[in-house]
C-alpha cells in the first residue's frame, strides 16, 4: 500500500503507518473484544500483545475457532527471510507464535525463504550466501525455545522437491496479471520473483498434503506480508483447500521512531540479538526518541508523553508483560515522577536480560539443528 504519508509493502515500510487505513485497504478485520473473549476461553490469560492490541487485525479467526471447537485442530505457519542478522523487530511475532503453540498445543511450520532473499535482494550474488544466513537465523529461532517435537523448520532450497511439487498446481491458477497487481511488479522483475508467490503459498497447505485431508492453518505475521497471503487465499480454495486464517501485528519501531518499523538498513537504531550490553546501552541512550521535556524542571512540572516515547513503546509492545507495572510506569512518566533517563535505564536492563538468556541458548542450539530441520 502506498499512501501520501507512508508506504507498506512486503519489502518496504516507511513513514508513520496508519493502521486503520491498512485494515480498510487490505480488507482485514479488527480484533474485537468478543473475539478476544473467545480466544481466552481456550488459552487462559491472553498474551499481552493481544490485550494491548499489538496483534490487532485478522482474517477468519472465528472460522478457525469454529473448526478447532469441532476437533479439527489447526497448525501454525510463520517464516523468516534470511537477509542478515536477527533484530528485535523480527522476534516480536515469533514470541507470540511460541505462545500460540503452547496455548493451543499445536504444531508449527517455520519456513526459511533463502530462495526469496536470493531472488529479491540484489546484494546476494550466490545462493550460498543466503543459505549460510539461513542456518545462522535458524539457530536464533531454536534459541527462542520452540518445542522440537512440535516444530518443523523448512529451508526452501533444501526442501525444493516438496515445495515445487506442491507449488505447481498453485502456480497454474495464478496469472501474471494477478502477481503484477498484488505486488506492483513490472516487466523488469525477474522470473523467480514472479513465480515465488506460488512457493510462499505452499506451507499454508502442506499439512493438508502430508495428512491427505484438509487441515486448518493459522499464519501470524506482520501486516506488511499480507499481500502474499491474499493471493494464497484466492487460489487455494480453487484446488480444494481451506483458505489460511491469519492474525497480524503492528510494527516494532526503530529507536528513533522515524520509520514504520525497525530496519536492518539503519543498524544504529536497531537492537540485534548479538548485541552486547554495552552496545545496547549506547544505542538506547543515544538514539531512543524521548517523550520527556527539555529540562529536568519542565519534566517534573509537565511530565512526559509515553505515547511518543520509544522506551515506553518497547516496554508496552514487548519487554513489560505485567500490566500493573506498565501502568505505574506510564502514570509516573506522565506525572513527571519518572525521568526519561530512568525509563531508558529500565528498558536497558530488560533488553540486556532478554539478550543474555537468548545468547546462552544460542550457544547450545547448533547441536539441536537435526531435531528441527525437515529432510526432503
């Protein structure tokens, strides 16, 4: 979607995103209190990303729950395009997926799209580059604590036989006109880019292929990836499959708050899972946009604005799941009792604790690769 003030595509997000406009443009549905109540009946206490509207829109969640309540259990599908190191913006969705997997006791298929990154990103000259990044990214995925008994990881180039055979019938139903209108392609796009959306659709039906019966699929993803799955939803019923349901989250902002989401292209304003405590402290103190006042005296008198403060937004979206603690932080900041520097210090502590645990787990992840990877 291109708007006068912002852009949201599967490959580019810039500007201040209007999420209400995205719902209208993409044709998704808002997550209502009634839907939250229905989910909570199955999961118990809701994840804070649902309670706070971080995951804010969906397609066919009520249908999915209808099927679940009939005993037709769904599986989860999410993915990663290996273009570089993992930053915090990537793991927001994955932490929610992990909660879904545990709350619904279901399986997860994780697609690693090394082929997509080779085709779409011109900085890569060989498939080995994207494959090596895929392995490194998978170690980060494993380190997040997914259950290897219920999690399958598919690397596209390693699982080409499975993907290609399932993609052929899909490709036959998708016209070049559809791809052009959905993704803004022109005659200069390479053939691999044009075909790729057929590959992207396969994981949404692969359990149905393997089990030889229709199995519902839920795709949690950031809202910018919606065009891929709109095409899938149009085509898959023509082949006798269910449309995949989906649930979409808003973006995790970069430290400066200038663009729509955290981006690897601005490394100083992103926190990577490999960052040291010193790097985290330096980046947050230097770049995190503050909602505080210009002077200590003004801040004590007028208070800060958590609605625009990046440290508060990071706590709200990811690092402070306790609602009571978050409310106290918000109230103290608005009143001026909590200073911007103190808010940043609290965030630094939370981020470094998260990264320390993750980095320790990643050291052990390489020995677990075979438990997760699918062989073709």
